[in-house]
């Protein structure tokens, strides 16, 4: 690119090991742990050394969970406690994984529960911010909401059949019990619980002209970003308690956008945080999102890295959620690798 | 599975002998004359792959419901293959506009190319515009990598694909 960008994306480490396409990566929210899942049906876990104060972390492989899923593990999600990992598989099941008690944090990861119910491939799974709810979605067009009970016991609170096609992604609001889902039917839907009745869909967001692959709430929750096969990232603004509208369309991706993540970032000026998106064009793009005085949104491309996984598609991207490490980014790709990056100002 | 034959009487076309640009007569569909010169420098491993080679990979795929190849049924043809950089675009034409086999045919083309081409190539697959009553739905499904990946973990579907690909040379 000819434009001079304010930041650069430095490679920290490559974490190889999956024997097939890596679909998803998830940082543990409380511990120095990151995990990835793959079409090879495994989950790989890595620990890392301190990454705050700009010291460069080192990642080490500490465990591989064979999972026992009979098909691709498509996505993974950590509970907010950091103690439980959920896996969503093309075998239509959700796995719940917990580590055996041990002194040195090296206990085996065991399947504490297997949630059955979806008819076809599960595509995404997500814990609510309190950790008391879990959502899953599938090609069977449904979104399931589960209540998390002690001892890895789960109760299905609702099956939402609002989408007309596969549901690709579910994402909970960072503070409230609002669930968003994205679909092959090109729409995004939002759901809340009716205290006297069931969970229901209160809003459908239309605007994307093809599959919506991924959702990311802004850290403060008043915005939602969505990534689509239509090559755009859209940002939706909350304009009333139960009302959202599209406020920004970010173009620039050359092919399908598969994943988007919104972190607080390390901006020097007032900012809504850093948004990163990846996809089939293999480029990592990072924007600083800020509000103008008239409260319209502004996106500024601050960094861009082509061929981040060589010639391969990039399937997922995630900001490190841990304090002091908001400039760390992880990506996974069709090369089976997870790559760790640090976004730094160009000095 | 009860098999519905979507087109009981397809028109069969004679295959061309080779699409390799070995003689000028075979080059009627070459769009860019520079492609011919690539043949002369067939040494490098980074040798560019041209439309002819892509077509050679898919022409002998068997049709799922007839004892013919996709080339013989004119489902695929050399001019329907385009390469720009690392992007391969293959257009194909179902024999009838209600062809229920279009997804399977498309998957067989995609799998053939995924297996044979270096991973740097991104493959886009579309029906010939106007050739199918569910054109957009078929195109969307064939280019959704997640759906394709899931389909390739379905044993019944993989078995059908392997049959189509068994004699593909």
C-alpha cells in the first residue's frame, strides 16, 4: 500500500501443529492460555509468558485435546471464568471441557458434558458475559439457548427458529443478556428473554447482500460489527434500547470476510477501540473506530498486513482480552497455523 | 435413494482431442496469445498454470446421471475457464435448467481442482448466467467454504463424488 499507516503488525510467533485447516482461535479471558480448533478434530492449547509492558511473550504448546468429535471442530469459546471451554462441531454436538484438578495447571482436559440437540453441523458457540448462558447455532437454522448449571449440567431454555438458512455465528452482548446471530440468509437477528415467557427475536438487521459470517460487539456494547461474504464489514449502532441501525459500511476486503474482532486497542486518542477483520483475501486489516462530534462514526485504517498466512485464507481473528495485552492479536488459517501478532505504532 | 433423472436425453458432444496448445489448430479459444509461450518454459515449479490445464483437469469428470463426461455434455468447456492471477473462475452449464445435480457437479469440479491445484489458487465456481432456475442459490452454496467443508465430511456425498472423479484423468 502506498498510504502510510500509523501502525504495523509484527509477527510474534507461529503456532503450527494442526493437521488440517484451523477454523477458530480463542484467548482464555483469565489465564495466559490460547486455544485453536481444526478440521483435524482437535483443540490445541498454548500457554504464554507475560506480555504486558511490551515484553515479547513466548508461546508453548501444552496440550492437545483429541475431543472425540467425529467431524470438524468449527468453533470454540471460553467461559468468562476461563475454566471451561466449549467446542462446536460439524458432528452436531457441543462439547464442554474442563481441566482435571491439579497443582501445576497441567491436568488433563476432560469432556464434562456433551450437548446434543442440533440436527446438523454446529457452527458457533458463545458464553454470555456472566457465564450463566450458552448459545449455539447450526445449519439446521436454529439458535439454542442453554442455562449453565453447576457440575456441567445444561438446560435448554429455548430453540429459536427465526433464520431461514444456516446460522453461522452467535455472539452475546458484553454486558447485557442480548444475543445476536448471523446467517447465510444475509441477516443478523437479536434476541432477549421475556421474563414471563420465552426467549424471542426482537430485531432483524438487514443490509448485507450475502452471508454474514461473523459478529463482534464493541467493548462498550453500543455497537456491533458484522463481517460478510459481500466483502464488507458493517457497524450497527444502538439508537434505542431495542433498536439498532447500520451506521458504517467498511469496504476494502477483496473477497469474503470471515471474521471480525473488536478490542479496546491502545489508541492514544479517544477511541471506541480497534477493529480487525480477516478473510479469504489473506489480509489482516485493523481500523481505529471513533465517534465524530456529530456522533457519526469514523474508521481509520491503522495497519494492514497482506499474506499473513501466506497464500491461505484466514478464518478467524481475535484480540487478546487481557489487561495490558490489548495489542496482541491471534489469527488462524487454512494452513492449520495460529499466528500471534502485535500491533505497534510506527516509530 | 430414489433416483430422479433430471435430463433423460442429453445431447452428447464429441470431446476435442486435447486442449494442450500443441498445435495452432487447437488454440481457437486462447484469449491471450502469451499463454502459448508458457508451454516453452515448462521447467520451473512455479510454472504458471493456464486455462487449458485447468480444463484438462475437469473435462473427464463423469456426469452423476449419465455415462458421459462433463465435456461430452458441454457442462464444462475451455472458454468457461478463466484465470486472473491466483484466481480461477470456472463457469459450468447444467444440461437442463432444473438440474438437481448441479450442486453435485459443482462439488466434483471443486474437489477435483482442490486436489490437483497448488493451494495458492482460489477457486470461484458459478453456473452460466441464466442456465438454471436456482442459479443464485447454487452459486452461493458452491462458494461457501464452510458448507463445502461440511459436505466433504458426509460419507454418502463423498462416495458419489468419488464415482464422478474415478476416471478423471
